[in-house]
C-alpha cells in the first residue's frame, strides 16, 4: 500500500488526504532538515524518494486539478482532468511514468498588462503541470533551507522585536 493500491477500483475518491498530506509534509521536513544540516547525500536520496512517492503524486495531481486557479484551463491537447477516474489515472501515470518525458508544447495566450499592452503566457498541458508539481515538491524544501531561513512570527517574538529586544532564542535553527 506504500506506493498505492494494486487495483484502482475506488481510485481517487478513496484516497486518505490527511495521510497523504502528512506523508508529503514529513518528507519535505526531512529534506529541509538534511539540507540545513549539510547532509546533501541524504537530501538527494530523500528527494529521489519524494519523486517516487505515491502521496506526492496524489497531492500534485490534486493541486493542479482541484486547487489551482487555472485548473479548468486546457493546454494544447484540450484536456482537463476533472473527473475522479481521470485524476486517478493521471496520478498513477505521474507516479509510474516510463523513463524520460518530453513535455508537450505550451498553449500561448496573451494577458493584458496595466499599461494596455499584452504579455504572452504559456499554458502547459495538465500532465506537464502535474509533473512540475511533483518535482517542485522534491526541490522546494532544499531551496527553502538554503535561501529562506525560517523565522517564527509568533506574538511574543513580535512583541520582543517591537520593544527593541533581540530575541535570538525564537529563531528556528
């Protein structure tokens, strides 16, 4: 059951989303911690695990088909995975994709800017968006650890800063 069910009878509707989110959150936290500790070999192995993870595939497909604002925007293939059965098939394909993948061309749309001109916008097909979300889930924790140190913004920390006290003990290290 670790990498998903053998049969897709219930498929998408039977997914335990809390568990999937928890699995992804835990893996992301482990990647973040390994990167902060400087253990890059362990971080890479955890990233590879994240790329193969069923939970990450499910969460990525859910993000691009249910959560994102552009979920109903089709790419050049004209498809949007809006039915539960289509989402289950897409999640299975994203997790068990065969070898390397060549992305499809993007659909070109033009969005108006504030100055009246228009800028080009590329809209990838739904499968490419799902694969991008899988890779994002694996790479983002490493880059957050490297470039965005986490700082707590709790009430006592903010009050101490406002009072002019340097409260170093509230930083996450």
